[in-house]
């Protein structure tokens, strides 16, 4: 019984720690600031990476355009370009 309790306590601490780490692990590369500034307002930053899959530049363009047009993200065209380049270079296929 005591072992089960300790395991549950450990688990309760371990899960948030893992989530934190996933959130901050964007690759450092040109354009990462644009992603940090524009893509964290509505969902966490690991969202594009874990839910988007690995897309080519065309796929990322479609995704970023969808964030702008469908969800109303206020992203400038200059930032959008930087974000797409960053994502295609670092999270592309
Ligand atoms: C204005 C709010 C908003 C901003 C800002 C935003 N998103 Fe989203 N995003 C959403 C919503 C809403 C969803 C759908 C949520 C869901 O399905 O749970 C989503 C989902 C996604 C998905 C999942 C796949 C998909 O196509 O639905 C990806 C990838 C994504 N966003 C990438 C980005 C990127 C990259 C940026 C920065 C350029 C960004 N988002 C900025 C609102 C936003």
C-alpha cells in the first residue's frame, strides 16, 4: 500500500515536469523569436510541433495562414514569412 502511495506521489510530480520541458524545447534557430512572439497566444508553443507533424514549406504556409484567417491570429506578413521559414527548416520533412 505504501509503495502504491509513493508511486502516485511521484507520478503527480513527474507529469507537470515533463509538460514544462516539452513547452520550452523549440530549436534555437533564426526565426524562433517570431514563433515565440506569435504562436503562443492561443496554444502552447509545443502545439505546432506535436500536433502539426512535419510539413514542408507549403504545408506550414497553409497552417500559418489558417491561424491568421480562420482563428484571427494577428500575425504580420513579415513575421509569417519568418515563421514559415523557421518551421520548414527545423520542423520540415
Ligand atoms: C488566434 C489564436 C491562435 C494563434 C495566435 C495561433 N494559433 Fe495555432 N491554433 C489555434 C486554434 C484555435 C487551433 C485549433 C485548436 C485545436 O484544434 O485544439 C490551432 C491549432 C494549431 C495547430 C494544429 C494543427 C491544425 O492545423 O489545427 C498547429 C500546427 C498550429 N495551430 C500552429 C500555429 C502556429 C505555427 C502559430 C504561429 C504562426 C499559431 N498556431 C498561432 C489558434 C491560434
